[in-house]
C-alpha cells in the first residue's frame, strides 16, 4: 500500500475530528433540548436544584460564584476543572396558565417544555452566558463567569436554579488550531517531528554510558536510559502494575539534571494530579496550571492559583485591583483625570502581576497541565527542551500536538492495550480517529518503545491471561506478589456463570444479607429478605434490560448475585479481618446504569454497612489507574444472540481485570459472552485454573 504523506494523513485526522465535533455538538443539542432533567442529573451532567452561594473575585481577578448541590449527592458527576457549564432556571406553570408570555422570554432553541407528573408544564430557561468550572470539592463547586453575568438573577431567583455541562467548544478549537499549525510547519522543529512520526526514518539518539538505578528493575532502568538517550522521541509502554509512574518520575528527575525545566502533560486532570503528586513527593518543584480533581491542601499547594495568592506581593496587587473596581463604579461623568488614574493603576497592577509570574515560573522545575491546558495564556511564548505526555494512549492525536509546539523532543508514556481515547462518532472511530499518536509512533518505530515487564500488583494467575493475550506473554510477576491471596487455597479468579441454573438456584436458596433489596411495597419489608431477593431474581431471570436511550443496560438479577457473592466472600474471610486489614473491594460494571443500581442496592443491604468505606462501585473508566484487593466485574450482557456491544473493546476488559491484586470474580452469562473468542478463551483459562486441583 502506498504511503500517504504526513500532510495528507493529518488532513484526514482533521476531517475525522470535524465529524466527531459535529456528532458531539448534535448529541449535546439533543441533551439540552430533549432529555429530561432527572436523566441529566442521573448521568452526572447536571446539578439541580442548586443553592447559589456568594460571588467574589478570585486571585486571577475573575468573577467567581459558588454553588452547592442539594440533592442526588451520591451520584458520580462529570464536573471538573476547566469544563464549560450553563446555568438554567426551571419555571413551573399551571395547566391553564397562559404560556404565551413565558414562551416570549425564552429563546426558541434554548427552552424546553416537559410534562411533569402533577400535570404542570415546566419550562427550562438557559442563561445567556457560559461559565467555567474552577474547582469542585464534594458538593460545592466554584464557577468563573464573565464580568457581565447577571449574578443577582442567579442569587435571588424565585425559581429553582440548576447548572449543566456545556459543549466544550474550546478544546475542539485548540485541537483544530494545533493540526493546522502542524500541517503548515516548514523548516522548524515541529515540521521535523511531524515528518519523523509519520515515517520509518530512524529517530535521533545520544550515545553515552547507561546510568545505573539500583532501586529500579532492569526494564525500568532501561526505560529511563532510553528517555535520556532520545534526541527526538521515546515511548515508555507500561502494562498494568508495572510501575510506569515510578519510571516516569525517575526519567523526569534525571532529565532535570540536564535541563532547567520540563513540561508534563496528560489527557485528564486526574492523570496530571497523579504524576504531579508523585513528583512533589520526590521533592521536585511543580507548578500545576489548573485545579486538581481532589481538593486537599497537599494538591492545592502546588497549583498556580494558590501559589499566586500566597506570594508576598499579592496583597498589594489585590488592593490595586480593588481600587480599579471602585474607580469604575464611582466614575464621574466628564472627569478628566479618570483615564490617567485608571492607566496608572492598571500599569502598576500589570507590573506586579508580571513580577509574581516570573518568580513562580522561574523557580518551578516542572510545569504540569492537561494537553488542552498547555495552550493557557500563562505559557505564551514558553519553550521546553522536553515534553512528557503521560497516559498518551488515552489522548486523541490532535490533543497531543497542542503542547508539541513548545518542545524539541517528546516522551510518551502509557499503554495502548488499556483505555482508548473517547470517540463519540462511530464513523470517525471506524475511519481511525481513535488511533493515537503513541500507537502511530510505536508502529513506525518499534525501536523507540521500552516495554516494562515486571508487574507488582496482581497474583500471577490474574495477570497471566492479560500478559498472554495483550503483551505477548512478556509481562512477569515480581516474586514477592506472585502468590498473593486473601484466603489460603483460594482460586484467584472465578467466573460465576449466570446462565447456569445452579447459580440461579443457589441464589434462591441462599440466605441473602439482611435487609436485602426487597420489592418496594410496605409489607415486603417484613417478609423474609432472602425470599424477596429470590422472587425478584427468578422473575428477572438474569436477562439484561435496556434503560433509556444512551443510558445503558442493566441486569438486576446479576447485580443482586454480585452483592450476594461479595457478602459470601466477606463471611468466609470474617468481618474482623476484613475491617482490621482494610481489605478493599472494587465492583466494576461497563454500564453506568448497572453501576447506579449496584450503588443503590448496597445502601439497602444492612450487611454492608460496616464495610461501606472499603467498597467502591464504578465504571471501567472510573477505575483507570486504581487497584483493589478484590474485584468483582458484572458484565450485564445476557441475550440469546450473543450481542455484547462495547464489551467487544477488549482493552476495557483488560483494565477491569487487572485492577485486582488478590481475587477476581467475574459474573456474566457464559453462553452470551463466549460467542466472542476473547471471552471463550478467558472462560477456558478460568475453568482450567479451577479444575487444576
């Protein structure tokens, strides 16, 4: 096949990104206009109703307002630093009330009328400005808004107020700009890297004696040396549990022995936080552009905003900014010296701001931000010798080009056998938008890739299947964890087949944990909990159900069985030991609807009360980068056609399975799942282990 030129390939990327942009924009329009408010809240895309708190100027002189979530506090939401949001108010009108006047107040496409249960019509009015999430801490969120935003209307509204995620126009704009810049690049470093990444041309290397790192294993040591030898590009490929972050921190530390400052980016805020925290623990001065997802003092301590406001010159700057605002407010008509005063104050403020910034950036050794965040005005004109991109296998190629204009060489770290980038357009995905820059370079230049081969997380039998299927059997377990387990003579992996009559009978005869999920009628609470569980399960017959468009699938009987299986396992270990050793558990399901159902069920079970802090329930994406002693996976899919939807993306399953340190329990319909060769092989592997007595 004829090799297409880098420019043609990037043009194709741009076309696919355009397709993704329109798909996502259309999905957002539908979300805004058609989806019921409850659904938005359940999906984690809206908070409603809100308590609106105080407004203030933040240290960056932006108008900010705080809001508090007052209901559905247990729902995992999708708000995080940098995401655009819209405020709305919900107006209720009686059935016979004249709706004409209200309709006039609402712009046609930004209003929505929904029939509510009490036969009143609700109309949703969106405010005309867009805000940006500054940070979220539990149920409190701070949002920066334009200075012209009508905050009093929000704070004093008689109608209930809500906030929802808005379409992220900015990220797309930056990705398109980055692709255009790369395509236009001529006779510069960016053009060189572009042509290098899209060809089989050998990447440049330095040659010096390898450094010794006795505290690292041999493949980690080699990876750090490969990073130091790379003139243009190196890839650290880190399968689950192989210490990718440890290796990357070491490589960054060594690079800083040779360079004064490096840029470290990742696709998500969470990944940036993680690497930043490890660098700070290593004693490296990190300046984090943007706010962390976990708001605590340690994390906030290295953010730009916090450092800026704790600078000794900041009070002086704040006083000048306050004077500017006072002057604007009390401006006398025709006052001659207003402009002179204003100019004097503004130039004084700018002078102090420049001085604080040059000090903060001057002493920082690592600038850390998301890929999109690297376009921040604060980094304007800055250049770096090395750019590190962590979790590079989760980022769209276009996003990786955003920070690339600032660097002369790039180090990518990640694992393209784990979570891929999120692509909403099926057509764009099929045409190759999901192919990452890391994958492209790894294909064209396998010599720049170092695979980390020793894993420190999982019992060997849990790891072995993943190693054989995804990594050519090259990943080995460190001796000290090879046989780790919770119970002696326990099987590290079990697959409970929900199509098996025995398992269904077991659950019907089993004593369910007290206060099991019963049917919601008043008298059922007094009936035997085990009976209510069994009735529900036999009725549901372990089949998947579909819940609402794009909200996903649910398998209620399998959710029950998942919790009963965990309760049984806890009973085997013994309550005392689970609590004293803090044996932690992750319950994973690929479907968000199943996750929310499981969360509800756990709350109903009295049995799990003492263990709640040890159990987390989430989607595969929610568990990325984490690990637990025990993992249960509820696969949900159960149908006669063998339809398994996006479980066909095996990388997700790789992530789910490799979160477990000592025990992995899979629950799923064998007949449905094993029509796919991967799951057939997995079933045979687990059966083989469990029959090897």
